[in-house]
C-alpha cells in the first residue's frame, strides 16, 4: 500500500465527516466558541498522538525515545524527534509544534509498514494526520497560524486553567500525582441467570508518581455487593464477593493475595499495604525509604462480581434506588485526566440512559480512606463540570486514553479471561481533565425495566 499522503481538501471543499465541526474560524470575541474549538482541536491532536503511539508499540522493540525511533525505523534525526515527541507529549501545544510535515510522516508510515505494522494501524494514523491537516487549513493554512489559534482557544477555558493550577498546587501539597485515573465498569448478563448482571471492574493509575518516600496512597477498594432478589427488593438477601479476574500477582505486607493485573502493571511492582473492614479491603500503594521518587508507576486492579445486580427494576416500586443503578468513584488524587468507561452489550445503551453528576466533598464530614466520606447523606455541593458520557464505539476499535497505550490491551485481556466476546460490546466514555478533588464522580443509569 502506498502511504504517500495526499493534501487534505481545502476548507471550502470540506462538507462533513464523522465528528466534524469547524473550530478555528470563529471571531475572536466568541470566547465560548473558541473554548469548545480548543477542546475539539485538542481531541484531534491527542488522537494523532495515540495513533502514532499505537504504531510505535507495534514495531519490534517498541521504540519510544528519539534515538530508538531513529535506529529502529531508519529515519532522520529531526523526524525521529518529532515522532517521539508527538507520541509522548501530554501538552497539546507541544504536540502541535512537533507534528512532522506530510513527507516526513509518509516516510514514518512506510518504514513502520516494513517493520510489519498492521495496515489498520497505519490507516488510523493516516486518518488522524489528515484531520490534523484540516485543522491547520481552518486556522489559515500555516502551522504558526494554527499554533497561535490553538493557544488562544485553549487559554479561553477559564475553568480548565484554574483546575490545572489547582492540580499543580495539590500535587505540591500532597506529594503525589498521576497522569490518568482509570475506572472501567463492564456489565454482562450472567450466563446462568440472565436476570442478573455480572459486573467486572478494571481501574487504577497510569503514570502515578510519589514525590516523597514516606507516603501510602489508596489505589482502590475491593469488597462485596449487597444482594437483592426481585421478590424482596427492599431486603438484602446476602453478599456477592468480588474476586480477582487474573491470577493474583502481588501480595500485601501480610502475605494476602491482591487482584493486581500483571503484566500490564509496572515492573517491579510497588509495595502494597491494606486496611480491612468486614466488607471492604482498601489497597494502598506504599512508598518506602528506598523508593525511586518520580518513577512513573502503572498499576491496575481487575475484579469480577458474578450475578451481582438485578438486570431489571420493579415498576411497582417508588424507590429510585431500586430502579436505578450507579457507579461511584472517589477522586482524591491530583491527575491530568479521569477516564471512566462504561462497557455494555451492544444495543443496551439507549435503554440505560446514563447521566453524570459530581459531588464536592468539602465540609460534608470527615475523610475515611476505606469508605470514602463519612455521613455522605449530609447536604453537599454538586458541581457543574460539563462532563458528559459519550459513545466511544465498539470495544474492539476503542482508542486508548491519552498517554495510556496499554489500557486497551488490558481490557482485551480482561475479556479473554472472562470468556466474553469483545466484538459484542460497545463503550461509553467520560473524560474529565484536571478534576477538582476530593469529589465523588457518579454515573447513574436506569435498570432495564420489565413490562
């Protein structure tokens, strides 16, 4: 296949494509429009970054640093620096300034093809580059015009600017930070009892960093679901224990096995400690005097609660707690992104009607590292974050979250372990940049009602 890139269509020739909206041609006094345009442009830049990362991780040796890219792909020094920077940079402005020209990018794709990279990944990279070039033309046609327009558009998101500043301050105070906090909830009717749902939970941190070596920090909880039956919806009938999906590869300081996912977590694994109650075990990442500060740690949990929840709600009940289900995640770590994925069988989405709310936890009680916040039923502040959960397509075609190229592979391995066919599932994603902390992020949805 010939990977020579054709010039993108002129702006006046662009009619539509999936997800298309003009973003850079707004008058300068349209602050809100420019902010939305900045978010759209950032999304396209991160798509390009993820596509290049996907290509590089498919090349033998998985080159990442410029010198590795230059040696393995046999491309010149400038192009190797550009490719490496776009793949690894987190700042959208830095990504934009490093994107190579069409000729250099075509050479990169061709050299990757010679290394055995699949055509679908090269095609995805080509499509992402074309979308980037269209953005450049909308901004006036030159890279400098585009970078200036991008900087103006992003700077107009006042809320994002303040949240970024808050994240940097909290990192300094708490001495921890992470690139991404993941939370993925997978629903699937139980094979033996289709009136009940299996719930698989995958989550953790990408790029977690300790700033001091005397800190324990909560990675996540494992516990049990309270079990209800259709004929006794208001009375608990037992507990459904969560179990590890993968063979336990880590133990806490007492020697108890933990559901840490290996090989997707960092090697060597950090040290873990736990705190337990009758129903919940809280797992903590533990720094030590010999810990390598600033080392980026990827660490993920994967658990399954079989037949944990009723598929259907009872229309005769007034209680919304029974006709609705929710997944709540406690955000108390300074992160660049919080990524929540809801994975469901295809066709189930419209029946669920998911929605999101964020609840600020200040002045609502005291913090408990195992349960979260005590006295959560007290009045509290709901935040307007404009965070929406949106279709992300079939699971098999899912894009990785920004800077987390292994996370899609982790989800695929989870489905393999469960014996579920990922081709039959679709994903709905919510991505919050610099989420304020501490908050509870709650996604609620209707149970599938029986008539």
